[in-house]
């Protein structure tokens, strides 16, 4: 069997909403992958997901799965604060690693994860799914081909549709570390070769002001200045009542690119009630193809040794901006990078 035909046996850590989506993709939609095991410390979670997908093995301790010699690769979809530790453990066990963003929440953690993968000689890919969305991929190709000249003004936004309820499960600074980190990667990706040199962030609890004293900021705007002179804006809000909203724009010396929309499809409804469209209500609706494509690339890279599009270094670069945003909000000042 050739390397390109190699079957990759994947273990998944984290049986929550996103983990269940990735597990289903690995079991049913990703060529060359076999979902071999599921692990989750929440009682019964791994067993329920495994049984639903016809997977025989399930674990309450992720390390027990990592110790299995017949697992080739691991997909980590656990809570963000556990990611770096699991990346290191998986790499040391000789497993190729796909980790949902953020890969880490400190630069020290990020460096440790990158070093562990490098020392073990395993693939490390991070879940920056927008790189795999057709519109964003097409825009990057246009930028690299010089179609819009030199990027000068960039914008990326994320607006989550779910209404905010009890904020207890949402850790502080989630808006930067887990939401806007996608936008930071997008802006870095769409301004290739440029480095961020200054960040200024403002944030507040506008959706639920009563949660502010619990540390939950739900709205933010970030300005990023790059060393090539380009200026970027990233924004986020945790309650877009009309649907899951992910878009971007790159204005250059020779033109402009607009990326993304919130439509389920391109159908527009004209009735006596007015003109309407159906919008995507979840990330797994709007970006379903991108989620599958990123796992497909991961499995291919695990089989061939190729370098994936979204690496540990990319995760570290986006994290550096997220951490600068936190410092900027705390100090109410621009922060140099």
C-alpha cells in the first residue's frame, strides 16, 4: 500500500458539540481516516458518541487512548485550557496531532507544544477552519497573485448567534483566545509576509452588561498595525440574532476582495412579507465543508508527512495578538508586539 493510500487510525479527545461533529466527519466523510477511539473524562460522554458512530473503543482517560500503539493520530476537541498539555502528551506518544484552536493560551505553552511535535517528528495542525473555506482560500490565492496589489486595509469579523445565558462555563478573555483568534489568523493569512507591530483593543459587555462583573466581555473591536503599513480591524460580538456571521475584506492598492456571507444558499425569497434569505444558525452549518476539508488535509499530511496549511507556528502568531489584546484592554493603551 502506498503512502497516499495509507489508512490513518484516529483517536478523538472531546465528545462535546464540536467533537461530535468532527467525530462524525472522521467516521463518515474523511477519506483515508478510521475513527478508532473516543476519549472524554465526562462520565458516559465518550461511550455515547462511540456507540452512536459504531466505534468499539472509548476511554474516560485520554492518556489511556494515547498509550494505544494502533492509534496513528489524535484530534483534540477538548476545552481550550487543556489543549497544550494534550498536544504535548500526544506528540510524546508519537501521534500526529490536530488541535482545535487555540492550541495554547500562553506563549510558553505554545512553544512547548511546537517543540514536542518537532522533537517527535509528528504533524501538528491547528483548527483554523477559515483557511479551508472556499471564499477565503480563493481570496488568498488572489492576494498572493498580486491581483489587488499591496494590502492596505483589512477587516475580519465574527458574530456568534447564540444568545448569552449563564456565563459560568465561559472563561475570561474567551472573546480573544477562542473567538477573535480566528480573525487574527485570517488577517495574518491575508497579509502574507507582514508582521503585526501594534495592537489596540477595546471591549465591553454590551449584550449582557450584568455579566461584566463575572469577567465576560461579549463585544470587542481590535486595531492591528503591520510592519508593511497595513492597518487591520477585527471585531466580534456574542449575539447576532440573525445568524452565524463570518466575513472579511481586504482593500489593496489595485482593488478589493470581500469574503464570506451568512446565507444558507443563494436563494432569495420575495413575498408579501418582504424580501428574505435563510441564514446559517451555527458554525457547523456555515463552515461544514471547511471543517471537513481541514480534517481531510490533516489525515493526508499524517499519511504523507506533508506540512499542513495551519501549523503550530501559525497558532502561536495568532495567540500573540490575542494576548496583546488582553494587555491592551487591561491597560487601555496600544501594545507593541
